[in-house]
């Protein structure tokens, strides 16, 4: 019975958030809400305060960042650091690597990591060797640094990371 009450309470809370334009806007931007705090002037004041420090991030801002990041020294350094953290588990690495897509970046990342192994920056792990063998058996993309294509709804395609 407690579980039923809790579920009913959660449903009411969801309805109250999705049914209120302000709360829904905050939820859409942040992905989380505490509906007791999100009412009227509190939300507006918080938005105004936040905007004085940070501009609204647009899709164009994200695309510009991605265009500058992919293929950069920062990306290479991040890749090597994540390789170390993930101990060569490339599935985990792709879930954490900014602006990455296994279909576009596997061959490119393999080249960078093989170079880092040759230079003694990282050690080749069994997990990496297994992944690299699979990647080397596939055809590389024609232009791995191209911008990702948007889906019909305008959302950016993102790999699903359910293997962590």
C-alpha cells in the first residue's frame, strides 16, 4: 500500500511539473526539478541570476565547440587520459569522450592510441587489443571529422552507453 501511495504521489508530482509552463521549461533545460522550489518569482529570479553569469547554450554553440574540439590537441590529450582511466576499455571510453561517435571515430582514435603506445605514453591493454582487432576489420569512414547529421526531430545523434 505504501508503494502505491508513493507511486501515486510521484505521478502527481510529474503531472504538476509537466503541466506548469515554468516548471516544464526549467525541467527541459536542466533535466531535474524540485517542484517545491520552482514557483513564480523564485524561478524567474534564479534564471535572471544564472544568466548574468552564463549565457544560454544553443545548438550552434555546441556545433561550434564540436567543430573546434574534434581533431584538436585537447581531444587527443583527453583521449589518452580516458584510455588510461578506462584501462583500454573503449566502450567505456566512448561513453565519456566528448563529441565522440564510435562509427566515426574508432579508426581515428585507434591511430592516435597506436601512436601513443609507440611513443611509450600508454601501454597496450588486452581490452584495447581486442577492440583494435575488431576495428581494423571494418572499413573506416570517408570523412571522420565531418559534423554529425541531425535526426528528423533536430536532435543530435548520440551513441547509447548501456555497457558501463
